[in-house]
C-alpha cells in the first residue's frame, strides 16, 4: 500500500476540489494495530463436488459507476502527474515485523562457495528471442517502490503496467504512447466524481481478453494517504477495440465495499472467465484483500464478478460481490482467480475457480493444503450466485499438497540476500502468485499455480513451488497431479516472485527473480515439456536479464508481482516482465520485457543461439554494441535447434544518433545474389548479397535486436548477432 509524499503537483487544486466533493475530513494517523485476533480454526476438507445451491447465499449487487466513453488517442491526453509516493508498508493477513534482525549477507556462504565448484544441471531452456526495457522508476513519474510490474501480450501489442502508469509497445519493443507511457491519473481523468479522477494510487493490473480481442486495465484510487478514511475505489478500463492506443476505452469505477466505505481493497487481481452456459458464466473476476483504512486491521477478502458482456459494449454494468470474513478464510488471504489463454475454453457452464494458501501469524509453520473456491454467477438472477460454502463462504475443497513453509520468518519478510550489501529483499512469500492458469486440453482440465517458499527454515534459500491440479468435471482434486519446490539442483540461488504460464502444447514455464550474496538480482525462467517426467522443470533454467546492480533502499520492497503470459498470435510464445537493476541504486528500478518459446514450437529457422545475458542499458545518449557468434557455452548455457550448417558469419554493430538506433550488419560466406535478413525472428528485408546492410530503427530508447542472415528462402543461416541499446 502506498504512502504519498508531501510534494504537490500542478493538479493539487483539482484534487482538493474532488476531495471536498467527497466530504473528506482530516486524515487519520492512527498507528497500525498490533493486537492479533484469535486464530480461526482451519476448515476441514469438504467433498470435492460440494457447491451451495442457488438462492442459499446473499451477494452484494452494486452498479458500477460509468461508463465514461473515452475516444481520445492516449497520446493526446493531458498529462496528469502520478501521485508521488513510496511503499512504506505491505499489508498482510497478520502483521509481520518490517525490519528484520541484523543478519549476515548469506546464511550459508560456505555452501554457496562449494556449489560454485559443482557443475549445474545442463539446461535445455531456449534463450530469449527478444528482450527490451519496459518502464523504469523515473519514467513512471511517481518514484514508487516497488514497481508492481505487470503486463500482457496481444496480437500486435505488449501493454505493461507499473506504479503508476501504463506503457504500450509494438511487438518489437517500440513504445507507442510516448517515452513515459500514460499515467493512470491521465487515463482515468474523465471518471469525474470518483477518486479515479486524480487520485490513482497504483497496484495496477492489465490483461488481454483474447476471446473479445480487447484490453482491460485497472488500478485502485483513493484521496489522502494510509492510514486514512478513503473512500476507496477500483478503476477499470475496457478497450473499445483491439487498439489500446487510439481505439478508445470504456471507463468504469466501483467502490471496494460500499457498506464499509473506510475499507480499502488492497492487492487487486483480475482474470477473465467465460464458459457460457445458462446462466452464462461470463465475467471479469476481481479479488482484493480488505483492510480498515483507518486502523489497517484485516477484514477479509472481497470477490467481485463484473458483467463482462455489458462492459465490452460500453453498457451499464453491475457487479456481484461477496465478502469472505476471517472466519471463512482461516489463515489465508489473497485469493487468485483463474483465467485461460491457450487450449479450449472451459466446458459450458463451468464455474470460476479461485485458490489461496495460508499465511499464518508466525513463521516456520509447515502447511499442507491449497484452498479452492468455486464462484457461480448469475447476472440475470443475482440471488442465485454463490461463492464457496455456507454463510462464511468457506472453501469448496482443501487440496492436500506436500508440506511447505511460507517464505517469511518471525523477524520479517526481508530475507533475500544481494551481492555487495547487507540489505535484503522482500519475498512476498505468503500467497499464491498471479496468474492462476486454467487450461482445457482435449477435455482434461488443469489449474497451474506458483508461489515462493523457504527451504531449510529459517536459513533459506527461497524456492519456486508450483502445482498442476486436475479439475476435470469442475471439481478440485484431493491431491495435485504434480508439484515441486524447484531449486535448479540446489545451486544456492534464491528464487522468488514467480509467474506461471502454459502453451497450447501443455509445455509450462515460470518466470521469476533470482539473487544471492554473490549474484545481483536478475530475471530468469525455467520450464518443462508436457512429455517430461512429472514433478520437475526438466528443461532447466535460462537467463532473461542479468542484473548489473542491486537495491539498497531500507524498505527492501521488491515486486510485488511479475507476469508471464502466452502470445495469442501463436499460443506458443511466452512473454515475461519483471524488475531488475542495471546499476546499484537506492530505489531507481528498471523493468524488462522478454519473449521465448520452446524449440519444438519454433516456426522459423533458429540457428545455434548464444546464451550471453544482455548487457544492462546505460543512461548515455549514445551506445555501441557488437555481437558475434560464439560456439561455446557460457555460465548459463542454453540450446536450441540448429539450422542447416553454413559458413555464413554475421556481426552487428549498433549506434544511437539523432534520435535513431542504427545497426550495421556485416556478413561473409553467403552464396547467391540475395539474402534474407531477419530481425527478432521476423523477415526484415531481402537484399543484395553484398556483405552489408544498415537497419535504421526510429527512437533512441532501450531495446534488444537479434539479427541473422539466411540464404534466400532457405534455412541455411548465420549465427545470431544481438545488439542491445
């Protein structure tokens, strides 16, 4: 949750005016209540098919404010600065210490030194096909910490969200809505009469609705600071067309809990679910953790079903919502709704799935369950809607899993060591991470989920825990199909902040952060083929972006999430976005966006790829980069299918000048009168085979461009040559 600075923008008067409309009083400054309520008894396991009958529960039915029709190109919107803010406290199910007891940089330095002498497992994960920089803390405008990095890919765009802006790119990494993107304050400015007009406070989320070919963007908004009395709103935009830049938007707003206007909905997560049926299970699902804005005491979880059919047409829309009180949650919170991309849609009438894990009051508790809810929505007869079981909306089922320990201790959540500093990073290790992936492959329905856990409590390291659960028939299983706490052969790295996705062939990948006392925080990914043995990421790990520095801010905040999604253009390519630091800084974070694909799915010639991590961007006005082929593996080797052997050798040199990125290509060994030149696996040009070509790319921003030269119309190609700006 954000605490704003005392600085004022040029729009201060507008904010004061809107605040007056809401009759805001003085801000509350009550200290966080440390007293813990009695710990609820954990719910017993339920029959997996149990579901309350329609009409047995009482939902809240609330009309969304709006829509406001926004037909302007985002590039023409007036600039409204984001609220200057920095994350001071993360709100959790039970309060945890914010500053841990002093510790060494690593609790096991001798172990790390030993592991460096042991050859790691040979990975088979493909190298990135493309990486480029997303927004950074300076571009975001709010100087927020953490960035809350999120994003999704469509047929022609990648849309990224950070605190407190969105930025839209083409699929080569070129920005389309300005170098700094569009602030949420600008985006939602016309939602006058709500805090969305001028008081956006981040926790943004964006996703692509592949069935409707639309985009959905959301963040929360409230005047004042926390602790404070609000009111607290969720702001939601649904694109009118497939073009998120100039195609227009329908804008909506919903109060987090109208019956409790001082309650804030924290850590919002969204997903699209459309299985049809009668009544149609067709909604955008939104979940938030509820806290009293004045005391910051935990109040439960609120789950919304937003009327997707109406919102897609810009019509009046209602939400059907339920509050799950602590009595129905036990020790859990942060429910994640399921969404889908690759594979068949859910069977007709299939209810939405949501899951969570426990977040106990104390660290070191071995947990053995994942909790599952089903949400049945009926917009025609709202009273027939149900969530979970009984008046407390307890889980429909508790799935028994191998024991794990949440990634926090009794001294706090700042556990992840960094190279060159005693400052540790926040794990966010007490929840299922977004997204929860649903996939229907030939009638077999699965849920895929991931989280961070800690091994060798309390010493670490953290590991990536992932699950596949068979939900065929619409019921939660007694146990998962497969699960694992993944450490890459116990190599000593701390892995956390995961995000999971599955391609149309059932191949799974996870993107995440890594760090240790001897390695800078970086972005990596790992995965498995559907044919790999169960319970293992059999393809190993690859580096997407190697960090060049670390974070020294005393808050230790990192994340609070990352995102991995599947490209709807082929249902095969994975796109990941996450946080990193190119140089050591207190809080000047960067973000990176990258694309990869399992080799068997590659539809284009793929020469042997190098695995050298992309160098970090610099802030200078000019840059030069040279890439040549390498035939030997680096510290993190990868392998991809090799095209027809060839004597073509390619080099690339990049420079920046006069607002353009210029890449000079030079090759030898090609035969024939012409050659095909590929940039980022897309055919750039067929040109004369004279040994040279110059590619000019508009814009001087960061980006990664990988080239190869092939005999015209063949798979006889050069090495990859990569230029990083």
